[in-house]
C-alpha cells in the first residue's frame, strides 16, 4: 500500500516494509471532459506533481 495509507489506519496493528525487489511500476490514467471543473483540475495537477 502507499505510505500515505498507514496513518489512516493507525489503530490497526501492522508492519510497514519497503519493497526491494521486484521493482513495482504502474500506470495512472486520468479520463475526463475537455473542460473539467476546478476541483478536477486541481486533482489532476496534484497527481501529476506527485508522480512526476
């Protein structure tokens, strides 16, 4: 799970271990309208910056 998740479920006993091998990769696709609302534009910018 992403590192942002454990604090959200902090009441659960769990251990966090970084993956060393294999290298995990993925692709994120955002679909939407030609002129999305401001909130959707902000979300798109935040995702693009986080994964740049």
